[in-house]
C-alpha cells in the first residue's frame, strides 16, 4: 500500500501534533477528520487536508479511510474505539487507552470479535531510543536489573485545563502523565507483584501528585512519580548490578542517554532525532494493518490491559475514583 489514509477522531492538540509528524514520512496522509462540530473539523482540514465530518459515524463509514486515530479525551475512548472497530476500521487509540481495565478489556474484545487491528498509541514505546533501551536491557550489559527511577511532572494544575482537573473527564496526573513512567517500568520489568502508592488529591478529588513503588518477584523495584503541580526533571534511570542506563529529559520523548558501567566506562547515545516522535507508531500500525495482523509485538493487547490494571490498583490505593464509574 503506497498511501495509508488516516481518519482522525477529535481534532485537538495531540491530533495536530500527530498530523504534523506524519508529514515527515512518506506513505501517510490525513484522509478525513471527524468532530462533534463540523466547523472544528473544517478548521483542522485547512492545515492538513482531507474531508471534514461533523460526526464520527460518517468518518467510520468512509471507504477511503484505512485506519482511525482516536484522539478524543480518554473517557470517550471506549465508545469511539468500539464504534470504529464495529465498522471494520483498524484503530490506533491515544493513551491512556481507557479509563480503567474493564473498558480496555471491552475494547480488546471488540477488536478480537471483529478481527480488526487495535493498538494503544503509547508513542514512546515505538521511538528509536526506546528500541535501544530494549536492546541494552536484553544484551545483559547492565546485569540483573535492580531499580528503575522515573518521573513525569508538568506544571498544569494551575492552568484550569478541564481534562486534567475535572473528575467527570477522568482528570488527574496519574492517567494523563503517570502513564509514561508506569508504561516504561512495565516495558522493562513487566507486572509488579506488589504496589505501594500515595497520592495528593485536589479539592475536586483528582490526583495532583502520585508516588508509587512497584515490587517485582525477582526483588527489583520501580520508584515512580507523577505530578501536575510542578515541572520535574522527567528523567529515567535503569540500574543493574553492572551499571546503569540514564535517559535524559524528557525520557519518553526523543532524547539522549548513556550507559555507565561499574568499571567506569561510559557509552553515549546522542540525540539526533528530528520531529515530535509520533510518526513511528503510525508506521508500525500501517505495517500491522497491511500484513493482516491485529496487534503489535511491541505493545500487545495484554500489555495494554495489564498496564490499565496497574493504574486501577494505584487509583484504588490513593482513593481516586471517577463519578461515572460503577
């Protein structure tokens, strides 16, 4: 397939970043965009082209669209994704994939039932430096992994952004920002056997800051923090018996990193990437669809559901519950 035509659901900021990054690779175009308001869709197409739809159903029925990119607020993901899958459209869904694991399981079940590709758009997993991270860990050069440190903090709480501060929109730091360090730890150590967490809730009842310790069966630990109160270094360290891997700010975006071994030797991995970093996931998903596969080896359905279950556990521990959840 020489050209892969994307239908975008939700013409917000992340959708604009996605469409902009697509322009840096060949074989991908924005074929259409759907919004609850036709004028918003039309405004988006002025920058990126494609057909504008004032609803999602018409977009899902468009025969020229090869895949759907869901970029709506995460409480809408389940309904948007399942509707697209039932229309036979492969779906790349923004992170967090859902509000909770139950929703994620329903989405995966719809993909399986309709035999259509579905992938979480945890874009960091598909970046070149994350591929290098996996290679470094797999090589054994660090020895047994003992500790992971990762943080993600942005000063957002005082900016009155509804999707972050409103319980009705599944707000808080954990799902929007904490997904990055949690997914990073899962990529390296898998599912924890024990989770300890402490959160600071806002007056509206969403988490302003959450700190977590994940314990693993082999004795390793991940110490993770997320906050929307202030900027933090947003770095990550993976430490083993023979040395450590240090990923510079911002660890989940294209960046530099280095391996420092116990003998004092240092190997540098400089930052040479151009662009935001959202296009790798698009290329992986295109290959998935063209090959007839339904899930990615880099981030499969079980991974996504497991991560949502971990987030559910953290939310339970810090008392974060949304009013629309049963």
